[in-house]
């Protein structure tokens, strides 16, 4: 089967979430003079750990305040600043633009299917400056559904007017990305540092993806 469309997860697939969190934590620590309450590394470790959990951002900052001794009056400012400024610190993985340009040149339809608040995820994508390659952006906030719900994936297929069998899905999370995409009949690439038995192929290098898609089509 020839590939017509390539769909990507966003965080930890195209966007380096850990680097983005680290850069933003450094910015907030300096901007709000949080050295008064916690050392930079302590604040960064807590900030990154909490943001890697599925927690509302209000809860994240309440817990940061508790662990770092930051007065409650500052927490709302920190949260508002995150909503306004965090996407500006978005860092893509190496090879992001080169990979998307190569796929675009092959006339694949390209989309992003991501969990997260709609404005938040779209602002990240804007910051990465990759909109020119995209035919679709779909977020869980937009649909009020979250991956691995198959309706999220089916929405993307229907919007692009492609069949699952002619679509490749690339993501970092087996349960949220790989398993549901495979169940619908898509080819899958697991973005991971280790060889992955759960997907049709795996790589940690975005530059490899056009070549891998070519091999999956053989």
C-alpha cells in the first residue's frame, strides 16, 4: 500500500518536551526572582517532574508552591505567565524541519494529532514554525476527546480523506499513540531510543522517518 498521509504526535515526538520545560523553568526562576525561595536546580527538577504528570496546571503550581515555599499570591502570576509564554520556548528535536520538508516534497498529507489544551498546543506549533508543512492539527482540547480514543484518530483520517491503511502514525507513547493507530490499521513508527516491538518500525532520529516510510511501503 502506498502512503498518502503521515500523522504525528507532538510532545516528545516532534517537540522536545524535556528541553522546553527546562528552558521555561529557567526563565520563570529568573523572571520572578524565585531564587528567594528555591535554588534553580531544585525548582527545575520539581517543575519538570510535575509537568510530566497528567495534572491540571493549577495543581502543578499549587504543588510547586508547597514544595518551594512560594507564597500563594505569586502562584496565579506564575500560572498566567505559563499560559502566555511557555509555548514561546518550544524546542523541536534535531532534524524537524528537514524531515517535514522531505515529507512535504513527496506530497504526503501531514498532520499532528495531540493531547492537550487547544490554544496551548497550537501555540507550540506556531513557535516551532512548522505550520507551512501541515494539512491538519487536531487536539484533544478541540474535540473534547483524548488519545487513545479511536475517534480522535478517525477524525484525522476523515478530515484528510485518507484510509488508515494508507497512513503512517508516528508517536512516542505506545498506549496513547502506537496501539490505537495500529488497531485502526495504520502503519506505525515508535519514536524511542530503544528498538520497539510494538510498532512496525522505531527510531529516535527524525531524519530517519522519510527513509523508514519508504521501506514500509516496499
